[in-house]
């Protein structure tokens, strides 16, 4: 049985990756310091002999006994509220955490896939964004702690590949959604649905003309799985190129939830990207991958998940953080 370490295992994406690799017959070691992750995302795995959990911060030395075949490095705050609240931890997990994971991969002779992001493109002046585009990032702006942590992570990963010959893979993840997302963490989709469920008006930053492209989590996980097992060491965009404006997306959420809220507009945060759309030519050609789940289908599943949450989830600390964020 092949063994895989998944960092950030109790997070939204990490927990879905644990599910997928257990389904594929792997022994999964999930690692998380729970600073933004939640054990409820993986509690259904605790009784399985194919799964073990390590409560650990990857920014510190990582020890995993026994062999390792693969490492997926997905530990990182990934929402604006999180990385604005914990900027130093965000920088450390992208730098020290990545360094530790790469060192572990070297020691174990394991292949490693690191999770980068479309945020490496910053507020792009090339559209849609291909992997060859170097980006337009403000390193000292409020989002710089996340953007530059991921850019440094990519550079270090490629250095280990070119200098040490380490088997590395880099995925650039575009907006992804699905069950197990946290409500009100500053990302547009859960924020809109959370507001709709509480009967609040939906908050759009800017004039609503900025765009995003939303990929359902099952499609993303399939892309990650294919990239890990491929022979391609350079960055690959994985996302859904079906682009929509934030204003139109707010109207979609109002229609989906059957509510009658208004859309209110607030000032666009500093360095917030005005457009996001992946060029997925490489994913199609190299991995034979493209998204299968359309937005209407994925949103319905995600909305049903959020509706099923206990009422206190709607009003927990995340909600207060989001309210503070949108009042800025």
C-alpha cells in the first residue's frame, strides 16, 4: 500500500484529498495544526486503518516514521480574512513549511506536489491567465503575505527540482467551492450564501464588474490526482474557465436561495484582482483534464450542504470576522 502525507488535511481541500486517496487505495497520513482547519472535516476517517492524523505545524521540523511515496503540501491559510489576521503564519507555512516538506521528500525519496494559487498572478494584465504569465503582484500590500508566500513556494520547489533532481509538481488553483468550505471566511461564494441564509443583503466589493471562475471541488481533486501521477514538473493551472462577473454571481445566489435580498456595494479592497480566468490548455493537453461539473449543479450541492449546517454555524466567529472585514 502506497503511503501519502497530506498537509492541511483538516481543511476544505485537504479533507477532500484524504477521501480521494483513501478511495484509491493509499494509506493517508493527514497533518494539520488546526489553525484554520477543522477536525469535523475528517472525523469520518478516524476509524479507518488506512488513515492516521498528526496534529503538527509544518513550519516546524516534520518527522514521519516509515516510508513515504508522495507528499501533498496543502497547509496554508487561503482566505483573505485568515491571512490578514495571521500574516506571519501565512508567510511561514509558505516558506519554512514548504522547505520542511521538500526536505522530507528528499529524505524519503518521495514525489511532492505543492498547492500554489492563481493569486501568484496578482491583479493580472493578461487575460485569461496562462502559466507563462509572471503576474502583477504588490509584495507590500495587504494580500502580499499570501501572494508572495506562494510565489516563493513555487521558486523553492523548482530549485529543489533543478538542483536536487527531486520529483516535484506544482498546481495553481483557481477559485474552488463545494461542501466543507467555511462560511464567511472572506471568499465570495460562502460569503454570499452565508448572507443569504441569514437574510442579509449581499455585499459586493467594487462595482461588481470584476470576474471570477469557480471550479467544483471534485473536478479540482481529479486534476490534482492526475497532476501528481504525471511526469510534468512545471506549474499547471487547474480551474474552471467559465467566467462570471461578481455582480451576476450575486444575482445567481439570490435566485438559487430563493431570497429577496438586495445587493449592496462597498469599496474594492486594496489589490483585489479585477479578473480571474484560467487558461487550462496545459491541463487539457498534458493531463487530459477539464472540469465536468457545471456551476448550476455544483452550486446546488454546495447550497444544500450549507443549509444542513447547525444554525450556530451561521453566527460563529467567522461571521463576526467577515462583518469586520466588509466594514473596513
